[in-house]
C-alpha cells in the first residue's frame, strides 16, 4: 500500500453532496481493507477521515513541494 496515491481529485459527489466537493483535492490514507471493497479513505477539512467509493475520485500526483504544503494545511 505504500505506493497508494496520496492525493485524490473529487470528480463526483453523487450520493455524498453534503460531504464531498467536486474539483476539490483530498489527501488519502492507505487502507487495504477499504481498497478490497472499492473504497478509499480520504481526510476532509475537519481533519477526520472517511471512506468513499473510489469511483468518485481520480488519483493525482502533486509536485513534492506542493504535496508538502497541502499536507501542512491539514495539520
């Protein structure tokens, strides 16, 4: 799981309108059990992590300095 994408772009909030914002970047957490179920674990703006269907997201790669800055914003 160490090669899992660290960041995910929300491409749909179908059935999760109150929880997800399309076009927003979410930081992901490795979760092999969730992956087996077709889900991913992402951290929201409150700092809490939740499971969502992977079909609602697209993995993205950020330049290292941008990834560090985004991660620091969540801490």
